[in-house]
């Protein structure tokens, strides 16, 4: 005699609940990875046209690039890029890892473009949901 369907479903659900399934690689990564953040950089208004740029501004941009290149090589920065639009519409972004929101803010504010006064920065928590294999 077979047990009634509701009873069988209860027994099966109890058996399945007692089985521990191995975590999927994505689940394991989500449990062990550092928090991710994004920072957005915008040029100050005087740099919205090419005429506004000085030699000192160009040196700051060189330091900014070296800073982000080092952060990428060290594994802190995941993605660094910028839009290819006119100065008043363009912005840069950095997706990176940090131990805490405070550490993320400190990292973003230490960018030479920010400390040099040619860009403003905004930091936000970020979740990378999908990414193609590279």
C-alpha cells in the first residue's frame, strides 16, 4: 500500500532538507569575497572644455592613471573606465573591493584626481550580478 500523496511529500521534503548539497562556485565566491563598491568620477566644471586644461591638470591625470593601474594590478580594482563623451557629460567609474564602506570612501577620496581637485567622486555599494568570461 502506498502512502497518501501529502504524507509522501512530507517524508520526501524532510529527507531532502537533511541532505547538505555542496555550494555552487558562485555561492562560495559570494560568501568569501570582499564587499564591492563603485566610485564615479566627474570633471570639475572648468575642465568641461579642452581650453580649461593646464599642464598641472595633465600631470594629475597621469598620477590618477598610475594610481588606478596599481590598484588593478594589486587586485583591488576590478574594472576601471570612462565614457567617451564631451567633458560636461563624461564620467569615469571604478568597480573595486574594500573591507568596509569607510575603507571604500578612503580609497576613492585618495584618487589623485580627487585630491588634486580636478574631479569629484561619489562612492556606492555595488553588486556584480553577471559578467562574461574574459
